[in-house]
C-alpha cells in the first residue's frame, strides 16, 4: 500500500525538512527529562514518529533500506538490556535492585550517580519504546519480518 | 433472565456511589496518600538525586521497578505484534500461491 514514494513534491519536501527537527526534539525530550516534562517514553515515541514519517513519504521499499526493520528490533532489545543492566549491576556491587547509587562509575558519587543512573535508564526506556513502536508499524504495513 | 441485569447494574452503581462518598476530598493534604511517602519525595528528592523534576525522580529512581515493568510491557506488546502478524502474513502468502496455481490449471 505504501511501497512507493508519495507522489507530491510538497509532502516530500516538508517531510524531509521535518524529520531532523523531530529527531532533535526527541533527543531534547529524553535528555531534558530531569528538568522539565518529558523522559524516555515521550522521547522514544517522538523518535519512532520520525522513522514512521519517513516510511510514509519515502515508501517502505526505500525506507526499509535506510532503516531496516530488524534494526528496530535490535534497538528495542538494546534498550531493555540497558534498563536491565542498570538494575542488575548495582546488585553485583552490593546494592539493591535498581539502586543507581551503587553503579560502578568511579568518578561520580552519591546523588550525582543517581542522577546519572536516571539518565541511563531514560535512554534505555527511549530505545525500547522507539524500537517497539517502529516494529509494530513495520509489521502492520507488512514486510517487517523479512 | 435478561431483565435481571438492570436491577443488578443499578445496585452496583448505588454501591459505587456510596463507596465514593467515603473517599478523601480531591487534593486533600491530609489524605492518607498524601501523608505517607509523598512528603519524603517532595522534601528529599533534590538532595537524593540532584533532579529538580520530582516526577522524573519518582518515575525512574524511587519507583524504578514499576517503570521497568512498564517498559517490559511495551516491548512485549511489540514482540507479540510481530509474532501474530508474521503468522498471518505467511498464511496469506500460502493462500495467494494456492490461488495462482489453481488459475493456471
């Protein structure tokens, strides 16, 4: 259904201009979660939207080459792995599960380490949400598994 | 037996409304939910985590276990979607090839 490029120069130009800004805003939302509204879930959805917009205007044939569906699955899994390790590594160094204060990062301590742990976890959430949403979209339009 | 559902429904709604009258007022500072752990979060989160946004501190640090579960749910939903739709697509292909072969005959 959306295999071919969308036949409108206006749509193509606007989409190609918008996508980098959407991605930049997504990164801002993820990394600014400490200071304002936002965080991993919202930023991950915005990242996924940028890829889905590309799929819609370029068509899946070209877009699947630019960003393969398997890469989405890999991103989702890596995001979950980051979150899981952020939970398990503190246990190995003598803390509780998800106790970021015990992450083995030598040059930061105490509250700063927990600040960093929150950032790591938010990145993991962002990647997992991003991967999952792109995965769902690819499989709904067909051809995601190949 | 169908007429029974209406009185049961009315009874349940009445029960719910009666139970609602026992809830604390909206945004009541003395409500049990607001005097248990909330004051600790509000007073200590900046000192504990250096994060000015209390929501983020609660979501990712104090209640990180909950957030881990949420993320697992989303990722599992994506995986389940892949599994269900992949099966359907391979069935479609089999049906299409069957259709084509019967056309040629």
